C-alpha cells in the first residue's frame, strides 16, 4: 500500500478511472513464470539450506530500492577475469535468486486470499471516493447559490445591526459626557440651595462615571475639573460648618454632617468644628467690644482693629461697660448654646444609628466614639476660652468707682455666666471667680471705705430722733433684702411656688433651647434690672411691700402682741398695766400713736446701716468667694456704730471708775479691739505725723463726734435720755437684725473662716445690750441729787439713846427725787417709747446708786449707838416701802448691801474679821468707819488694830 501511495503521489491527481487503469498489483516485482515455478518446486526443498542461501545474500541488496545491482556486481569483479570463477559466481547468484523467488512465491501463495480481499476493498474505496467527489461538487454548487441569494444580505444586516448597537452605546456615552460637562451648573444650584449632600453625591457619581469613560481624551480634563469642584464644595462645606457655631439649625447641621459622611471625613469635620468654635468665640467677642469702642470713640482716628483683644478691652468707657458686657455674654451664650445643641444632635443620632454593620466592620462605631470623645473634651476647652475672654474684659477696666447697682449688675451677669459654665461642662469657673474676685475685692474695699466715711458723716449729723416706721416693720420688707424674703413670702401662691421650683429645676439650656437669652432679662428697664439682681420676681413682692405698710382696718388684723402697751423686745414680757381694747381702737385712728407704741426704735442712720448691710449681702450672695471680706466689712459697720454709740453716750471716766462693773470685761475687750483695729485715733489730732504711710491708715476711720444739736447736759430732758434711748435701742435693734441674719451668713461663710463669724457674734453682737448699763448709768447718776442726800444724812444725829418711831427727813427728800424722776421718765416716754428693759435698767441704776449713797452716808457717821443703828434700819425700811410703790422691780437692787452694812454694827470681833474678809464689795473707808464706830461698844482698841490691819491687807493688792 505504501508503494501505491508513493506512486500516486508522483503521478499527480488523475480521474478515478485513470487511476484504476494505472494501478498494478505489485510494482517492480517480477512474477516467476510457470516453468520457473515448476522448476523451483521440483528442486529439493531444504528449508535450512534455503535459509542459509538467503542469509548469504549481501546486506546491500536489502538496503535501498534504488540499488543498482548490475553496477554493484560489476564493481566486484576482479581485475583479472576468470571464466570459471565468474560462472561459479553466476551460479551462486542464480541460487540466491531462486531461493528469494521461491521464498517470495511461497509468501505470495500464502497471502493470496488477503491480497484479493484487500484489492476488493481498494476497489470499493475508489467507488466511494468517486461518489464523494460528486456530492462535494453538488454541495459547492449549492453553496455558491446560497452565497449569492442569502448570506451576503443577512450578514450585511447583522453587521449593520452591530454597527447600530455600537453607535447607540457611543451616543449614550456622548450624552453622559455631555451631562458630565454640564454638571457644574447643577452643582452650583445645589450649593446655593445648601444641599451639600446632594452636591457631593452628584460629584461623586460624576467622578465614578468619569472613571468609566476615562478612555475618552476629553474625560481627563473633566476629571480634574470634578476634583476641583469637589474641593470647592469642601471649602463651602467648611464655611457652612462654621455657621453652626453661632446659630445652630438642625436641618442645616444635618445636611453638613451627611455631606461629611459621604466624603468619609467625619473625624475631620469634628476637628474643623472645634477650630471654628474657637475662632467664633474670638471673632464674636472682638467684634462686640470693637463696636462699642468705635461707638464711644466717635470720629477719633484710632486704628482699633489692629489692637489685640486684651488691649481693646482697656478702651471701653464706664458708660458702655455694662451694655457691652451684656452683649458680650449674649453672644457667647449663643456660641455655647450652639455647641450644646450640637452635642444633643450627635447624642440623638448616635442612639438612632446604633445598628451593627452588616459587613462586620467597626469603622462607623469608631467614628461615633471619636466624635463623642472629641465633643466631651471640647466642652472644657470652649468654656476655658470663654472664661479667658470674659476675664480679659473684666480686668480691662477699673470698676472701683462704679455705682453700687451697676457693680451688682456686673456681678449678677458674671454669676449667671458661671451658672451657664457649670451647666455647660460642670466647671467651677475658677478663672472667672478669680478675676471677678479681684475686681470685687478692689471695688468692695473702695466702696466700703466710702461707706464708712458716709457712716461717720451720718453719725456726726445724727440728732438721734426716732425714725417713724410701722409696727410690723421687718428688714425683709426693705428693697435690699427682697432676695431673702421672696422664698419665704406668704403672698406667693403655691402654684407659683411650684412653677418657680420647676423653673429652678430646669437648666438654662433647657429654658432657652428654642429662643431667648438668659442675659436679656435685665436689659429692659432699671427696675427690672434691679429686681433680677435681687432675685425678686413678679408683683407679689410689690403686694408684700404694700401690705407691710398698709393701715389696719379691723381689730382682727392686729396681732395679740401689738395690742399690748409695749413689749420687752428680748423677753416678750409686757407690763402689768396694759392698754384696753377700746383704748387701742381709739389709738388706731392715729398711725403715729400706733407706731409710737409698737414700732421698733431706730434712727435714719440705723436704717441706712441696715440697708447697707443688705447691699453687702447682695454682693456676698452673688459672689461667694469674697464672702469673708464682705462679712468682715459688715462687722466693721456694726463695730463702728457700736463704738459711736458708746463714745457719744457711754464714755465717762468718772462713772466708769465706780467699781460697779458697768462695763463687762467682754465689752471692754470689744471696745478696745474696735479702737485698735478700726479707729484712726491720730486723725482727730492736729499734730498727725506726716511720716505715717497712707496704706497703714486707709483701713481705719476717724472717731466720730457727737452732733452739736444733741444736748446731753439738760436736766429737763433727763440729760438727753430720749436721745440715749433711741441710740442705745437702735443699736440693740441692729444687733437683733444681725442675729436674724446669722444663719444666712453662716451658710455663705467659708468653713475655714466660720470661727471669725462665731467670735463676732459672741464677742461683739451679743454685747450690744450691755451698753445699756454704762449709758443709762450716766442718766441715773445725774437724775437724782445724791450729794444733797449725803449732806442731809450728815446732819442727822445717830448716837441717840432712845429708839425713834419717825424716820428722818432725808428719806422723804430722796423719795421725792424718785417721784420726780418717775414723772420725768413718763414725760419722756410720750416722746420716745421706753422699752421695759430700759426702764428696768434706769430704775435699777437709780436704786443702786441711792442704796450705795445710803451706805456711804452711814459710813460717814462718826458716832453711832444701837438706837442709831435701829434708826438707820427704820429709815431704810421706810425708803423700801415707798420705793416699791414707785417701781415694779423685784427684788430691790442692793437691798442686802445696805442691810448687811447696818447689821454689821452688831458683829463680834471674830465675826467682824470674817465679815471684812468676805465682803469686799465695801470700800476701805466704809469698813474702816464700821470698825471705828464699833470701838468702845463691843470692840476694844486691840481688836480695832487687828481689824484695821485686816482691812489694810485686803486693800493692799488693790493699791
């Protein structure tokens, strides 16, 4: 088959018929003839020999089809030919050929059936190939027909459709590109509408679309343009974010936050927000202060805008100080309210968005945590900036010369600002407290120094006349104390009290969440401003004040204690004789009578001091850090008033040395302390040293001088008893008001300084009533002529031998003096109400002086018998009996002092010695006289010497 294929290849393609004719069974194979085959069969067959013959054939005969046998054999012939050898070699070749031919013939015969069968298959294959050639020819003809009739048209349509689709996609891309080119117009519209999320969303979508069409050359320019637009949007977004620092709008801020969320810059937004808040605080305060400075400067060509804020604050004038401070706090409130509402917005949205992310990422939670921490940390930073700005403003002006109401208004504004700070971030506002404390201490010292000088002026011009006030007068009715009286006011209805409590419970941020400003409350009018400073509110206070001073219409309106004639202000006791109900009704027709009977005793100066204390307490209530300084100054007001009353009416060396303990050691210590710490003793002298530094004396006040209008030497007025009563009892009333204020002062006073307050009350305030003794002692000492009584007693003969039944004349004279004193006391009580304690002190002093005068008169006796001693007892008993009808004082003061001295005449020597040692209340002269008078009766000279030595021993320590 290989031979056939190679042959067909060399001859080229022919027709099937030609090909069949050209085929031969075996190419180049000679088929032996019949004779040869017969000859071969006839030859003996030895397979082994035959195989050896075949094996003897040269290998070259089997190597190649193109082998040239003839040439090969000829070349093998030797040079010299030998016929026999040649014939022999020829026979060998024949045998080899015969063996090969026989072998081939055997193989052919053996393979003949297979050959025939294969030949038939070749013939069949030829036939099939001819049929296939016909089919292919027909198919080609049909394909040619189909190409011409169908394929070219259909494929053209498909190609056009594909081209159309490509062009449609291209048109869509071009339209998208055109839309992208016009996006800036829509972005501008969205930015004008402040729809920042929409603008950013659109810009991001455009960038995404641009990245899809980046293969177009025009898109590269558009990409850079979109990037610039996005940066521009971020800049406008930053501006929009800064606007929320002054006026927070929920919708506006929501858009801004959504926009930053789309940009993925939530943390950056929060950093920027805090920077804007800091900038807003600076710009706000600078613009407010600059506006006032330029307004006050007028046309002055000063470049205020170039000044630093701290320097700018120093150009604020006193007239514009308060309005500027108010506007400053209003503006800062708006900034802090915006920050507070920003935090509320984030809290609300954090609660709404606490949903776990579907992809399991924690980035949103991390952003929320960052924002929360940033906002919480920003609270204290924002408040610190506010404090520093307000501090610079506060310290930029010297407020020491401000009016009191103006300074209180400043304190109230700062106090409210500190309240805002406490609610804002829980801060104690140390910066504000320190700065306002500095200003307050500076102002208050100056203010207090002026008030002390005014008080001295008031005291020196005070005529100590009664200031008419209503019987139910209370300091809480005074305008200066309304901040105390409002909470306990009975005229406030329970519903309004509840409303007030609820208002207090609400924070300022809750009250003014939807509008308003806590610093606008006092700017409408001066009255509203003051009321707000004093924490009084509504017309209830006005009604209370009106009711406090209204006239009484019915007897039921008058409290029981006011129906009495007069009442002891300390004990509440009333005298034995009381005014009848009918008499009271008749007296009610006259307000003066009613006031005279029941009203507190005070002067204009007292009322001025009380008002001043109220103002001090206002300042202290608003600014607690200077509470100690204020209370110390309040104590100085009381000290100076007490010292003035003592100096005017109680200082008298002659009577102070009486040895009766009129001034207690505590009162003496208090007066010495006041004189050393408060009174500028050298100021009154003409030879004041010029070398004394002013700072050493500026805290002191010159000692006041009693007005020349006040006469204390006239016997007709009981030596100024009315003025003394008004002065002393006004001091007692002032002390009572201080006692009333003590709980309030105690709550405000710092714990470390409370011992000072306690000492002030125990050592000073409580001693006010003790001044009654020295002051009224002077009246008692001059009201009765004790010297005349001594002269009358000296004319009495005491060494009588008979017991007398009639008392001496000096007793009647003394009783007449007391009757005259009682009558004059009654006359004065018509001018000034004399309280029971005052009346008791006066009578006690007079009786005590009278009794001591009696003892002194008895001690002047040179000779005295037992009957004389009995006469002394008779005189004294007569004096006591008549005296008890003139006064209600029980027991009679110093009664035992007289009786004991009279009875001592009867003592024995030993008892007398013991008497001398035990009764040191008697003077040396009185004891000596007692011993001398007893000489000769029941004491001898030796005993006399012994007793006199005992008296001398007792008197020696005194010397």
